[in-house]
């Protein structure tokens, strides 16, 4: 794969990590808070934290170890940072909410 | 090794016009045949002009709304008419103006900016335009039948169900808009493919004009964002037409399911509207500052992240519907987060402004107006992302003010900047700077007078969509001033229309690159030649007209490049590697044809006949559509030859393999189909999770048939892979056999899936109806696979396919794999339900 190709991947992978994380958190909340109550709050928090840690590392990795090219270097580092932040933001409700509420 | 590596030379001309010059081959058809034009320039302008016509109609409806609200207790419009007027205002603006007109600009500009002679699927462009036109006519014609939709532009259920909206008004909306949306989706696939596959030699992704990045991300967003609404609309129409209970709470349906599906489309749509307009700003700004765009890399990152994150915000339109607080917090966090990529773009624009002395032309005035208004709209957006504030402001005029600040500031002002900037490219003449400044100030003052005050009106408690209000609530003067402001805004737009028609005869001649821009659409004197480039020059930077002086030194037609002459009497452009931009292939392009128009017309007949409950005509329309698509695809293949295109390149024509433009389009189409499929799966899981009692009452799928479908789906996936292998190996006989196998497995898979649900009553519960909806959707995909396989087989038997021309089989293989995977996923879910029970 060319350097530019690796940079395109490095730009895309954090985005996919964010999408996977968002779907995971939404699914977990739906599993815990819908009438079916598939899981309880403790499991929601454990799985949510694990998903956040995993996806957060995948998302931030290109910012820590960017590919060697410089054509999209800025975009890769900034994109990775934005998506890692977004993953943290989306996980915040799990930390400060004690239950489903509403 | 792909077929492109093995292609042979041959001297045949396929569907060409030998002996004609480039000008003659690319000449625009005249007379009645002008409607058969497939040129991106013609189609793009049609999108733009039609979209602007819808804008004027929708604007007129807005004036009726404002006139009704000018004083308390007004009787200018009765309540029913008022409902129709505001519904059609929103519908026309959101579906028939904003997205199509931006796509029109993209269709017109992208090939010229990227160094292509046309988009890579010109017939798809014509087809999309006619779908849009006919769909828009269907929606507008509702006024003639006194059946204009009146349920608001988001058509909430249960209001839009038969019980509360009898008659045809909601059907006009659902059928017309869904039909028109085909245009957006086809344009998205076309633009993705064109941007990735048809750029000038050397134009890597990092050397693309920033507008192309914006359009690329937008096109992907359309491909994923529109399907939930298409599915929602089909489910609601099925509810109205067949009484399938998707949204009926009495049998486990849910009106919130509609809201989820609608806003899964509706919120990304805001960004789908904003991003191309921001791309216009990012293109116009550097021209008038005289410096390259500040922070190209920052903007690419911001646009990509915005494209993703905007899909995580949909439920912030549903904060008042009783969702769990935890869900609200998730969507609140995501909604706040999207401010970061937005802010990065705004700061990059400000950084560009700070780099040099700005020429304050009319387009720049509109850009400055965009910055001022959109930032205010963005700030109120952050306010509304906060759940407690949102609860207070929900459904009030504060929200009306916010959405107009975002949409008019974020899209209409950039659009007018784009008009003033690119009109010389359309017509060869300049619009008036003096009148343009009047237009800007009238629009700017009128807009703020109308909508800034609405923040206050909303905070004083006025709900949106009320037809009138009593005096003495503190709303009277605010509404009066808002209405007067709307008249000023309308005067600005009327002056623009006057200036446009005036400039057609009296505008100064624009000449070559009138603004001193750096992008390729200004290479030729305006109006550029119909095929954009005599020879396609290699590109070395993002602003080639600034950085490659030789491009502007001599005559444009003398510029050196690839494809300097006609091959085989055919229209063609150069295709590139999607990442590096290195020349990869010659792309053969179709000549003018009525077939896409006929196909779109057939669908329009089917849609209109559905409204009239004339089902034999629906069938006739469906058959017409099938004939249209078959005629479209039944033509000699162009692959299998190489051509010398100059500058030392000898390239294959229409390469076979993963990097083929047609294969990339198939992947794009699969993306759309999987977004449709995922929307149905979302509906299934949502209803199953939310209504366990009704899930238990739904008949379980039959294990035996479901397991059979699972196996058949897996075989179909395998057959698709083998078909691709045979295609690359150019084994025509084996591929013919496999075509028949794929067709047979498609039929078997459909039969097994249908048999699996024999015990599930689609009218019994909403969940059962949704399971059937999924099976019908998968079966439609299997029917396409079947028809395609038989079609390919017939082409081989009749000798249409020669050596090195197996691209249709390669693409069929990819499609069959996708359809087979849908069968596997569906059967897997059903099997889990059958084994564990739906309860």
C-alpha cells in the first residue's frame, strides 16, 4: 500500500472506531433501558467502559503513531483527536448517570 | 492478474461516430433531442434551475405564512390551508430545493474542477434529474387535487395515518418525495464514483480542490442517510395502503419508530445541506483573498469527522418524547461534540481571511453573511443540544429561528455567493456588482429582521405551526416586524431574479477566469467548450491555474494533456487510480439518449397510478421500468482494448477489476442497499426490544426453512466469489454456467425465506409485519440478482460478450455476494428467533 493509501486508512479508522463505539453505547443503553431490560446497569457500565477503552485506543492511535507521509498528516492527527474526544464524550453519560431515568 | 493486464488491441469501433470531430461528437443535441442530453453541464444546470423554481414557490408559500401571522386573529388563510401552506413550504425547501440544487452545482462543477470531460455515468444523471422533476411534479400536483399534504414536513405518525389523515394528501407526500429522493441517491453514487475515478493525471486525493472533499463526504452521507427515510416512507405507505401495523401501538407498533427513521435521515440531512455550501465558501474565499485555503488538512479532518458524527445526533429532535435520560445524555453529548469540527471549519475560513487583503465583491459579501448568520445559528444549536433548555424551547419559534439561521445562513447565503461566482461559467456574462450588493443587503437585513426576532417570540412562548394567535401575549409586534422583514428578504430575492434575467443580455462579457481563481473550471474562456477540455492537463497542485503558469499562458485548447484527440468516434475521459490519481483507464461515455428519461417516466407512471389505485397501470409502469433498464444495459461492451492517450500513456478501455469505475459504483450501490437493510433491521430490533409482550404473540419462523435459507445464502455468497474469479480469468463458458446457478440459488433463497414466515401473520403484530418487510426487501434484491444473472447469460448466448469483456460478470459477482450476505443475516436472525422464541 502506498504512503497516501496508509494515510487515507489512518484518516478513516478512527471514524469507524467512533461509529462502532456509538452503535455499541446506543445498543447497550437500549438493552438496559427498554422494557425488555436485557442487561442491568452494572453490566452496561462494564461493557460500555470496555468498548470506550478499546475504541478510544484505536481512534487515538493514528495521532500517536501517524503514518510516515505528510500529505494528510495534519488531517490524520486532528481527525484521530476529534474522534477520540467524541468517543469520550459519548461515554460520559455512563459515568455520571446512576440509572436509565425517565 | 486482472483482465486489464491482458487486454488485446483491436481496431473495432463500438457505437462510435467515426469521422466526426471532437466538437461534433460532444455537440449538444438540438430540437426535441435536447431532452435526451446526458451532459453533466446540461443536467447540472437543469437541477439548478428547477431547484431554484421550487425555491421561489416555497418562498412564496413562506410569504403566505408570514402574511397570515402579521396580526393576531388574522383570517387571511383558514386553518386547513395554513397547514397545507407551511407543510409544502418545508417539504419543497428541504426535499426539492436544498439538496437538489446543491447536487446540481456539484454535477456541473465537479468534472470541470477535477479535469474530466463528464461525470462517469451521464445517463444516471439524466435519469436522476427526471426522477426529481417527476417526483416534484407529483408533490406539487397535490394542490390541483385539493389534496396538498398538511401534516408538517416531517409527516409524524399517527397524524399521517389513515385514521387522522384520510384521503390522498399524505400519499402524495410519501410517494412523490420517495420518488424524488431517487435523484439524490443516484447523484450520490455518481459523484462518489466520479470523484474517485475520473480526475486529471496526478491529481491525488490530497491535490483535489477542497470542494471535491466536501462533495465526496456529502455523497457518502446521502448514500447512508437517505435510506432510513425511504424505508420509513415505504412502511408508512404500506401502513396506509395495506393496513400493515408498523406504527399501531394496539399490536406492538410505535409512532416513535417513524420519528427514529425520519430523524436518522433528517439530522444528517442538515449537514448534507451545509457541507456542499461550506465547500462553496471554501472555494470562493481563497479566490478573493488571493491566497490558498488556510488549513486544508484541518478542513479535511473536520469534514470527515462531521460526516460521521452527524449520524449520532438524530434523537436530539426527540428530546421531548420520553426517551430514557441516559439516551438523552448520549445524544446531548454527541450534539455538543459536533460543534468542534464545525468550529474548525469556521476558524479555517477566518484564518484564510486573515492571510491577505480581501476583495469585497458580491460573492464575498454573501460569504461574510454566511459567517455571521451561520455562527449565530450554530450557537443556538449548542443551546438546543442541552436537554433542559431543549425541553423549554421545544416546538417553539425559538427552534424555527434556529433552523432558519442554520439553513439560510449555512446554505442559502453560500448558494447566492455561488450564483454570483459561477454564473459567468454558465452564461459567459457577469451579473451586476451594484445590483448584487443591493441584493445582499436586502437579504441580510430582511433575514435578520425576520428570524432574529423569532428567538424572542419563541422564548415568549409562541409555539410553531399555529395558524393564528390572540392579541396581548406579547407576540403581536414581534410577528409584525418578522413579517415586514420577510417582505424585505423577498424583495432581495426578487431583485436577484431581475438581475439574472438582465445579465443574460446586458451583463458584461466575463472572458477567461474573471475572478482570478485557481481551480480548473476557469481554464477556458467562459462559456467553456461542451467537453470541458480538449486535452486533460496533468495537475501538480490544488490551485493549478495559480501554480502552473503554462496553463494560462497560451490558448486553453493548446494546453498539453492526455486524450488530445478522439478514439473510435466515442465520447471519453481519462479514469484514474482512486488514491494517487495516476491514469488507469479510458472511460467510454454514452452519447445522448432518451432511455433514462423513458425509465424515469415509467416509474412516474407507476407512482401516479398507485395514487389513483390503478394497479394495472402500476404493473405497466413497472414493466416499462424493467424494459428501460434492460435497454440501458444491453449494449456492446467497451472493455478489451487499449488506446494510446498521449503523454506516454497506453491505457485499457473500461478496466475490469476492483478499480473499475463500474465496480466502485456497484460498491456504492451496495452501501445504499445495506443502509436500507440496516434501517429495516433497526425497526425489527426496536420493536422486539420495546414490546416484548407483542413479540411473544408473533409467530416464530419455521426452523427447517430458515436453516435452508441460511445455507442457500451462504452458497450464493460463494457463487458470487467464484463468478468474480471466472470473470477475471475471462472464462466465459464457465461464467455462463455460473450465471444460471446464481439465478437458481436466488430463486431458492427467496422461496425458503418466504416459507420460513408462513406461520407469521403480517397483520397480527407490528413485529410480524416488519419481519415480512425484511423478507420482501431481500427478495427484491434476489430478484435483481436473478434478472441480472439471466441478462448476463443472454448477452453471452447472443454473442454480446467477447474476450476481455467480463466486467458485468465481475460486478454481478459482487452484487450476488452482497445479496447472499443479506439472506444469511436475515436467516440468522430468524433462526435465533425460531430457536429461542421471539418472547
